[in-house]
C-alpha cells in the first residue's frame, strides 16, 4: 500500500510537471470524475489529467505505465454502469478538451473526430453538409465514450450500433504506443479486426484518441408516428412483425404505461396513458408513406388505435426530446430520488415473453421502474426509481436486476445490449459467456495490458 | 527437423486411432488439400483429417497441440490468397462433412450452421421460409471459410459483409477448448467482441465449428438492370453518386470492357462491349421502381445509355450467373491458363482515380487482367490471366499487384477488401498497418496460440 501510494504520488508529480494546471488534485474535480450517471457510489481518482492531444495522451499513459498507476479514460461522464469510478484510484484521463472534428469526408460518407466530441456537436457541425451521424443513445455522450461502450440507441434498428459504424480508431496502448486499427476503406480483410476489439472495451485495453465514423445522407423525407396500444403485448407483437416483414423503420421505441405517464408529466405532452410505440421512418416521400401504411396495418391488427403521424420537424423534435428525457422523467416521479438504469437484449421471438415476465416481477415489487426499449433490436431498459441512500431499495433493485438478467440469459439474450459492463454487470459475465470464453478475454487483456493499468476493476470478473 | 517429423508422425498415428479411415495420407487427398483457387503452388499437408462434430474437432486439435503439429482448417477450398497451403506441413482439417444446418429461427431472422455448409445449400434450405442469407462472394464457398476470410461480395453494399452478419461463433481454441463468442441477441455490450476477432482470422486463432448468421426476408420485389457506359469514369461516377445519394441499391457491380467481353463470350450473352454496371434493387414494387428511376437519372447524366431493366427471375438469374462466372470467363480468355485474382478497396472518393491509374498500368503490360468490382463499397478485383508455370508472367503479375496495392494504400485504402491475406498479401501488411499495429495482432496470436499451430505462415508477417 505504501508502495502504491508512492507510485501514484510519483505519477502525479511527473504529470504535473508535464501538464501544469491541467493536472488537478482538487477535491471537487476528483469527485466529479469519480462517478458516472449510474447508482454506483463515487470513487474519486487521485488526480485528473486533462489532455489536449494524442501526443499528450501517450505521454500521460507512459508516465502512468512507468509508475503502474491506473488510468480511467473519461469523456462526458454519461455512462450508466459504473465505467468511470476509480475503484483502484489513479488518474482520471479527461478527454473532453480533445473535441475537434478533424475531417468530414462528404464524398466518402465518413468523418474523423477526437474522442471528446459530443454527438450533438457532431450533428450540428454536419447539418449543412446534408449528412448525419445516426447513433443516438439519448444522452449527449462523447463519441469516445460511445465507442468504448459499444453504444447504440434509438436508430440502431436501421443504422446499426457503434460496432457497425466505427471504421477505424487511433488508440494509445497501455504502454503509450500509438496505433491505428484500420484504414478508411469501407471494408477490409487485412488482418485481425482490432477496430471491433477496441469498440466496447470500456477503456480496459487502451485510450481511444481518434475515431473514424460512417455518416449517412439526411433522408429526403422523415416522418414520425405515435401509436398507443391496449396491451403491451400488442405493441411488442407489432414490433416483431414489423421487423420480420423487413420494413426498414428507422426507430421503433416502446414505452410502457409507467414510462409514458412519466414523460407526459415531465415534458408536458398529452398522449393516452397506454403502452405506446414511437416510430420514425426515413426514405423518399413515397417510401416513408409506404412504410408507415404497412406498420399502421400491422398495428391495427394488434390493438393499436389512433396511429398519429407527422412529418413536421418541430413535432418530431418534441416527440424525440420527450423520448430522450425518459430517464429524467423517471427520476422526477419521486422527489429527491435517483435512478438505477439497466438494460438487456434478447432474440426478438422472446421479447414479448421477457417483457411480460419482467412486468409481472415489477408489479410484485415496492419499487417503480418505467420500461422503455429499442424493441426493434430486442433491447429494453428499466429505470428503477429509488433513493440511492436507502440500502433496502438498492437491494430490491439488485434483486430485480438479477432476475431480469437471468431471464434474458435463459432466453438466449445478453446481460447488456448497449450500456456495457462497467461495475454493474461484471458479476453476470460468467453466466453469460462461460469461464472459458472469459479466459480468452482475460488472455487478450493480459497480452495488451500486462500490468493491468487500464480502467482496472471493470468489465472482466477477478 | 527430425523432431518435427517425429511429432507429425505421432500426431498422425493418434489421429488414425481416433478417426480410422477419416484420417487420410493418400497422395491425391493431400494434394487436393494443399491448395486453394489461388496461383500459389500446392503445399500438401502430411495428412487430412475429416471431422464430423465439434467434439471431434476438439479432439483433433488437442492431439495436434500435444504434438505441436500445424492445423490448417479446410472448408470448400475456394479461397484465393493461399489460405490453405500447408506451408509447414501438418494436418489439413477438412470440415466439409460438418455441413448441417442446425437451426433456422425464422422469427429472429437468424440461423445456426456448421462450417461446412455451403452458401447455396443454405439459401436452398431457406427458400420456403421466405428468408435468405445475402452474403455472396461468387464462389459456392463454405460458411466457415467465408467467416474465416471476412468475405463479402455483390450484396455487401446493402447487407454488409460477414463482419456485420455473423452474430456468434463456436470456436475450438488452439488448445482444444471450445468457446462460444456471443449469444443470439442482435446486439450486446457484454465484453470484448470475440466474434469479430475470429471473423477474418483465417484459421490462425482457432477452428470455427458453428456460426450464427443473420437472415433477411426475401424482398417483395427484386429488379435488375444493366447499363453500358461510354467511359469507365462515367460508370464509376454513377456508382459514387448513387451511394452518396443514399439510394439503397442491393448490388452495383462494375465490369470493364475486357471483363464484359470475357463473360459475353463465356456465357453466351449479348451486351455492348463497354464498361458496364450490373445493378439489383430490393424493396417493395414501388420502392424498386423508384430506386431504379433515380439511378437511371444519374446514369443518363454520365454517359450511361440503354438502361435495361428486368424483374423477370430467369433473366436476373442469367445476369448474375454471368457475373459470378467472371473468373471462369477470364480464365477462358487464354487456353490452358489460370488466373491470379487480387482485390483492393479504397474510399469511394478515390475509386475513379484508383481504377483509372490501374487501367493505365494494365494497358502498358503484356498481361491481360479483366477488372470487376463491388464498386459501391470502393472494392474492385483484377484477374491476371496467366500461365502459372511461366515465371516471367508471374513476376509481371506480382509487379502489377504490388503497384495496385501501393496505389490503394496511398489513397487510404486496404490491400484486400474481401479476399483476405493468406500468403499473397502478407508482405503488404506492414505497409498497411504499421509495425506497432501488427505487434498488437501478433500479441493476440501469441496469447491464443502460443505454440503457433493454427495455420502457421499465414496472415501476419514473420
């Protein structure tokens, strides 16, 4: 312990020499970097280093490597499974000042950004080019963080997740060397897919310092629709049939009654308090009408009345802002409370059953947990509304979360569709993958980060 | 060497005890397993083991591991960069008898297959379900081999490559342990993306024994079109604008005059001998017409006359069969000759320039090499028609290939878009990725296969 303290102190001294005031040991700064948006308690780093370039990141990591000091990459702080807690102390490496958009290659439908660029900033920047970046996890997350957690969100059903939309990365390895994982070609068979290895690695294999992303043309026509259902099963079955029919919906989001009620109160909108699908269609004018008519026909057969359709941008914006505020709306249900967000993803054929059993569980609990989902992918979220200081409530959330994960795994699903593992899902990885698969992940971690300095205590179980 | 011989003999003895007649040391069987469809000379394995189950593969690999004997996984033998040559001898592990389709989950739009299943066999099996598997590299390759080389082909512009369409794998590791890389959920953020690590690993990290694939509904309407152009630049610019406009073409294939002439002769079809685009559109009746009209308008502005359109299945089949026979048609250009196939992939904005410079190079050479490409992805192929026994012709192909790769890399592209590295592209990997990136790939190889028994001498440079 004495040695560990000495090491981190030496690292801090070396970093201060290099970064000056951009190395902070202030209590407030450390506290702010010791947590994300999850329920996990703050665990502050010993210091926070603010990097401004790839070269600086490489130097910072080299110093930390020399003193075997943990490095926790930090983007916008919006992760939800405890990815940012400095469980072994060390340095929080804040990348928010690396927020430049380095290139937009309109003809190639790609761009290159630094990790601190936020997704809204990127789309703002792209607006005049007629292009957009579709991945939208709700929060205004950093692109580096979204890459690290393999984020997806509402548009993934049509455009894929970060897995499909990152073309190449520049990464600072745990020893400070800098590599590029791939070139800018749309596809390649030239060697191991290091890009995909770092996408979703949650800062445990290196620091992502540049991201090459796929872009898409803004569709000629965009339309949105809201469809309330008599039953949640009707809404889920409509989703399943829509996907199975190959209708290329851009978004198909389910909100249960509790969640819909919460957002209506929070956002001051007025929908019937029923299980509801929010949909978006992208295409030509004609294509969008056609898709919408097909979905309406399916919804009509499953108790979906009052299909409301709009192509007006301001109405669409209002709709999706309300959807994105789902977590805040959930939080507002109980004054002074926070939320514990969790997500699972199951094969589409099991989605209705998985949601039904989950709701049954929730009905028997004293906790409230709105349900919202990117159901086109088989992915849904719960937000347990709780007093984070109340151990009984935390225990109940943990119990319900455990049952949810167990249920998803039993149905061939995964313990997290898009939030990542962090601290919160670590204990489920063995049940999901088996010990042998985890040993392969551990072997890769050991090969790339033998001293275990990169975001220690996260993802892989001990 | 004496030790090596002893080891392989011991391995063969142990394998024969286990497999009986399914362990072959016959000269003809070894010869057949010592090459693929590339120009690389045959290098026969010491023996060929025919496996019938995952358990058998695991036992075979364990025996080979015990005797440090190379294992070269073998599917359909259709690779084109020397992936199958047993450069260090050892055992060719023939998986063609593992050809069962284990499950089709129609509601989930996925299926599980053994590695020896051929892509045509899979689509034949799926026909009545209304589903199809889109990845189509031309050859009737095995799904295991397609996974191993990260194959793609004509439909990739719309449906992605094997990278996007493999959901999960079962893999026998180099020590004989069996792992599953992921579950059947559409997306997951639960740990490192081992699926993508094995996709494209060309048998160097383990043996793929089960593949879970995404499937798609057969579109309501399919139409094809053929468009001859005055210049190849016109055809390429039409492609670039089509992609940039977001028109969701399912196939957009370029054939240069030499290739078009070759397939007209070979397949007995009658098109004007001009640079030509073959297109396919998938969608609703209305959507297909709309897409086609949009592409026609672009083509009209770029010297594309005589847009021929068809929705008749037999005409479409004839068209795509002719396209798929491109390599055979090339081969038929010179009696008794073979081909040396190569491919590169560049960012779309550089495609016209890359093709123009390549054609200039070809015009100055005594070798003929038809050009054909999945141009919507920026990917194109050359097939050098040559006498594989003539060193002068091989040297010239090597020179042109080297210049092609250098050109693609200088444009931000990759040395192979879909054929893989094998033996043929090994020497270009350092130029493409840099030594540091390759050292990470080597560290992963070392971590998973410390004795280097899996397909040695392939992909990574020494």
